[in-house]
C-alpha cells in the first residue's frame, strides 16, 4: 500500500477568516475531538479551508454531499487541489432505479428495474480500489456511501496479483479473470472484458480506462504492460500488477458453498413459519424463488439480487450492519459532511424508508428475512463508525451545533471582500411579467441568473416560457440525470445559456461566480423550500459576484423572510467593516470552469484526434474504431439519446478528418 502524503496545489494562500478557521479546526482534530463544525458563509472558501485541513492532518478523507450535483462540483475542486493524490467520486451508479416492491392492496409485484451508468460504476470501483491500495485518498460521495457493499476482506482475497517472470499457466489466468466476473470478448475490448489471442491476454479492469496486457512464453509471464485501449499504444511497462474484481458484490467459491448452505437453512426455517401461519401461497413463492437463486449462484457464482443474500456471504449476525464504503477506510480517517444541515437529516432518514419496503416483501414471501439486513446504515451506526467528523454549513442545524459543543469555528469574512447580496422585495402578483422584464435587461449584458420555483412542473413551465420569449434557459431538478446536471451548470458558466430555473437543487453550495441575480418566486409561501435556512442558502448563490442581488417575490414579509434578510444584512455590514479596515475592494473571483467528470477523467475529442494524427493508431484499428462508433451512435439515436448520439458523431468526424489528412 502506498503511504504518500497529500500535496496541496493552490495559486493562493489562506486569507480572510480562513487562517483562523484552519488553525481552529486543526487544533480540534489533532486533539482527537470526534465532532467539529465549520460555520462558513457562501463564498468564504470553505472547500479551500477543508483542503488545507486534509493536507495538514494527512488523513484519508470521506466527503459526503447530499446530492450528486454538489458531489460532482466538490470532486472537481478537490481534484484540482490534489492532482497528485487519489481523488475519487462515489455516487449511486443508477441513471434510473425502480426498487423491488410489492403493493398488497392491489396485489401488484414490481420487479427491480434499473439502468446502470457504466462510467459511474467504474468510478465507484476506482474509489474502493484506491482505498485498498493507498492512503492518500479523498472520496467525494453522496449518501450512497451508507448503503451496503461487499466485504473489503473478501475483495482483497479475490485479487489477482501477477508478476513479470513468474510461472503462471495461461488458462489458469483466464479462469481467474472469469472468477473475478470479467467476461471474455475477443472482438470488442472494453471495461470488465478480456480477450485472449495466442499467448497475449488483454483485460480492461473494472476501475480503469486503460488495459493490462500480459504476454506469456510457455507457462511464464514474459511481460506486463499498460496500454491505451483506443490506440493500442503502450503506456507503461510493469513489473507486477493487481487486478481487482469487476463487481463490488463478489465472493470466493468456497464462500458461495457456505452461503448456499446457510440460505438453505434459513429457507427451511422460514417455510415452516409461513406454513404454520397458513400462508401457503407465500411459502410456495418463497421456495420457488430462493431455490432458483441458489441454483444460479451454484452455477455462475452470481444471481440477480445477490445483495439480498449479503448477510450469508459475509457471515453476519441477524441485525448486524452491512459492510459499506466506511469499512474500506483505515481506522484513522476523517469524515467531512458538506451542507450538514441537509445531509445529516438525509442520512438519518434512509433506513426507515428502506425497511418499510423490504418488510412488505418479506411478509409476502418475495424475500427471506435476511434481506432486511441488506440495508443502509442506521443513524446511530453512522455516528459510531465515523472516526472524526467535520460538519460544514452556512446554516448548521441544532444537531451539529450541539454535538460539536465548543469545537465550532466561524468563517464569515470572505477573502475576496465580496458582500452578501442586496435583497429586493417585489409583489408576487405579476412576478412572471416582472421577472421577464428583469431577464431581458440582464441577459443583454450577458449576466447569469438563477430562478427558484416551488415545483418541478413550475420550473419546467417557466423555463419553457423564457425560451419562447427568446431567453436561453434550462431547468434543473432531481429528474435530470447526474452527469447532465453538471453539464447544465457548465453551460450557464460558459454563457451557452443565461438562466437556470430550479427547485431545490439550486440551494446549497453551487460555485457559480458568474451569477449576478437570484430570483425567488413565491418567497412568502412558508414551508420547507421557503424556510429561513432555505432562503439563506438560496440567497447565498448570488454572494460570489460583486453585482450580486436577490429579488424576493412576495406579497407579505414572512417570519422566515425577515430573519433571513436580517442575518444577511448583519453579515454584509461585518464584511464592509473588514473591507474598510483592511483596505479591500470587493471583486468577483472567477474560478476556473472545470470539465465535467467525464472530461476530467476521460479522453477528449482533441486528444483522440492528436493520438490518431501522431499515427499511434494503425489504419485497421481506425476502421474498427469508426465502425464501433457508428454502431454506438445508431444505438443512442434509437434509444432517443440524441445528445449522446451527437457527441459520438462529432468523434467520428474528428477521426475521419484526421485519417483523410
């Protein structure tokens, strides 16, 4: 395991409230305090403060965000701060997910249905692999981190470790890859696949973008190289390599036999219980399904819904918490909870919803009772498993403040001198008409605007209306796919659109320094989305620009509005005093527009063209590449994924142009 330390790369030094905040947090963490809170206003550089704390403490760190969009932004920021360390992204890998469920009232069974994003799956596996191989790791995660994973010990026991010049039978190596859930495909080599051509075996690890080539001479390994899957170019000569499993739920063959025996015992016990209760149909249903799963497990080592049998594979006791991402960390690690006032309640609520759904499945014979132990962590388990926690928020809740006690650090002065935005209240009666007038004036100067509505439908309707009126806009809410959300925010920053209309995703943490105005529709409708905390968070989106201002559309000043306005004004006055004392002129600091997650980690069209132009790809491989890309483009178009199809088309054009040259 690599023991390299963290190397912080930044063009600036801590300023404003940052030096004192860093000092206070380091003192608390170094004194082994379990809980500490950083109260930092929007735009005060909380992420940079945390980066300094990570670099100084040198602890592996888990950063938890309450949604994928913010997690993606934090990932990009930490990746820039720590380019030489392992910064990984761990969120749910589903583009679409319908959990298994049963509706007793209608006697309707809903099978699990999902669409897995291959790139997010790769990033998750890259995260767990990094934790098993090095200590200088930062994982940026959503609350997906509290859900069950395979055992880290089992994963380590399955690793295929090979060395140059060692004796290894080629067929044994192929069998090992199959046992790790890699699939053979001698035609198209891609992630989680391997191909064998004579004495050469190529495999693309589940967590990597590059392939590993092993060349045999008889029963000896002659060479091990890392190569570019696209260009076939050799990237590095290796003396040894470890290939980790292709899936996060994977167990050795001997564990499967033991698990099947344990599942069979539980099934027999449960069938007696159901039959004695007169639940004959439920017993038959459970017996048929479970026996089928056991048969598939015995034959291929995997079955659909294998996670529901995880307790048997990991030999846990009933009720014992499942393994999760936390178990991949060493004992002395740091947990950073971003926007803790939202993230902590989210973590707290996950268990109950999951339990209710699964209990219904168990009661009606769709699952064994052990399926209840395939669950997210309970909140008390989450608290127990965390070594040291740093809560971050501009508006921390009572829980964080109470549990942190004296370990609360304030960061209310912005190094940039930027003030909290001016707040204007206007009548809600003609809010759309007034908003349109404002937007025409602002977009004429290419300013960026955020608009928050109360419902998804309202956000979509406003965005559509603005488009009809000639204003480049987009809507953003939870039904937009993870990676697409990041692209929409980038389009705003780049000026491809000027307005984003959202609901709840525009509240916390978004780094949009180009945004000069935030408009809050129906600000006087008291409730979750218009509470003091929500209003303060939304107001903060305009605090990164020197022109920042907020328009509240309301027919009355609610208690939440008044409180949010008073707090904002108080902070504004404190910053003004600091600026005068230190002779600071407020200025907008334009942060670099970082690429999407795919751009940060992947190969761009320009790089692709350069590789081909430098003749790193043989002509035959180019023809195969174009053929494969055209097939992918047609598949995307047939599935109505027109943006994906357009991107693939652009790659085909780039390749063809270079080949013609």
